[in-house]
C-alpha cells in the first residue's frame, strides 16, 4: 500500500482528528500545578499544568475563563477539565480547558512564601540594609548564563548607552540543582575583585521551577552579605523571585537592568554642557553686576564715602572717650570716699587725737621713751610733757604712788 505524501498542515489536521475522536483525550480531568500563567488582552488565559516530571501547555478561552470565581495564580494546585488537540500553526498539542477548580497551593509556591516570610523577619528586605547603586560604575560584573538571551540584552543595552563601562561576565547555570550554588559562588567571587563597582544577577523568563535557583536561601544570603551593590533582573516584568526582594535594586527585565545600571554618555555630556553654559552665564552676570557697582563709585563719591567712614569712626572714638571718662570719674569718687574713711579711722587712732581731748604724753628727757608707769621715774628726773599745743620740760620733785587716776 502506497502512502500519500502529506503536507505539514495535512498531518496536523489528521492528528487533530485522531485526538478529538479519542474518547479519553476528548474528555480529560487532570490535576497539577499552574505555571507561567498569562492573561491576554483578549481575555484568553495561557498557562501550563505541571507535576514533578512533566508539563502540559493549556489554553482557556475567554468564554470559559470569565465563568471562574477566582483568578488563577502561579503555584496553585488545580484540577482542569478539557480536551487535547493540536494547535496546527505551531504543530503543538495542548489542553483546551473548559473548567478549572482550585485544589490548593503548589509545593514550590508554599516554599517561596515560607522563605520570603522568614527572610523578611530577619531584615533581608529592609530598605536601611540596601546599598546605593553607583551613578557611573566603571566596571560591572554580570552573573548569568553565557549563552542565554539575557547576557546579550544586558551587554547590548550597556554598550549602547555608555561604551566607557567594562563588563565582566561570570558564567553560571541559571536553572537546575547546581545553579543556586554556582550563583552564590559567583557573588562571592565578584566581591573579591576590587575594581568591580556593581553586580547584575540576571536570566530570562521561565516557569517558577525554572527560576527556582533565584528563590534559594543560599543565593539570598549571598546577595545580602555582598559588599558590592546588586541589581536583580530575573525573568519577565511579572516574575518575582526572592533575589529581587533581597537585592539593592530590582529590574523588571535584563534589558531594564542595563538601563538602570549606567547613564547614557549623551545624557552626561548634555548635562555637563548645560552646567558649563549655566556657570558661564552666571559668572558673566556677576562680573557685569560688580562692574556696574564700581562704575557708580566715582572719585567724588569715593571721597564722600571715605569721609563718612572717618566721621563715623571719630564719632565712635568720641563715644568711647566719653564712656571711659565717665567710668574713670566714678572710680575716682569711690577711691576718694575710701581714702577719707581710712583717714578718719587713722585719725581716731592717732595719739594727737587723744591729746586734743585734754590728755598729755609723758616722755623721758631725751624724748625717746614714753613713760607709762610711775616706777620708770625717780625724784629729780627731768621729763617732757607733750600737750596739744606745746611741750613742757619739768623736774620730778614729788612722787605719789597709788593715787593716780587708775589707782582710786
């Protein structure tokens, strides 16, 4: 029997008829975990159902999707109903979903939320722990697969924006069991290179299991302990990983990481040119302003100004002189009063003051000793009697003991 040569379209149509007429494949009920969920603008939902070993592409048209009472999320465990058919354009078989019921949250999603909560409580996501991204890094280390689209996007964007920046690629696996260990080691290695200013951690999009190395605690700790600032650019804009939360900056895509990492050289040149012109304009304006001020100060005006300054200083000197004179006069009056008081005290203690009240001072003949006791004189001695207005020279003719003023 000779088999007709088929076109690709004819083969796809033949397979499609076989699948549709199969009683099992035409009415399936499958359980698994939602992965790579996307809701199109048309209202159709595209996602995958997976278990630990396999993955099946699914589509749910708008007419069926709008009947759901919940919004499907990545990581949900669900039971889907539908039929298997061929999408002829791509030659791929997929499950056309007519109904979807939530069974629970998938194991990977549970592990993600558990680690996220744990690291959040330990301060891994706190803003005060995040490092500043340098404005103009001279050398950037990129940790990613050397053959993926992500590294091409990062290099293309950075070199287009600023070709003065050096890029060092540290090649690692970005999915699989060994990927997280290699990524963490890459972060530690780049931290040991002194002239690395910034680290970009990146890969393209994928399902949650493909991005899982970036949800591992070993990678999160390496980012947190990094002395160099880290930009995380993992997956597409709607993909979020633990590394995005720990990193100093999250970029929605690898290309966006390149844009956030470096300023464009044209922007820098334009800014510098603007600042130069602004500075020049300001300096010219200042010089002209001062020239105008100087022109207003002619010779006569300068003389008047100087005379005014001199008179003002003279007035200040006069004020200071008057103030000093007033202060000196007050001090002089105080000293005079103190001197008079001292004089009065001295006068009250002076022997002359005592004599002026009717008393006399008795001295020996030579006037070098004052006689205060009757035992100091004998009959026939010559003594001097000092009064307030003169001196008496006397001879002792009689001595009477015990009858003086203090003897009675």
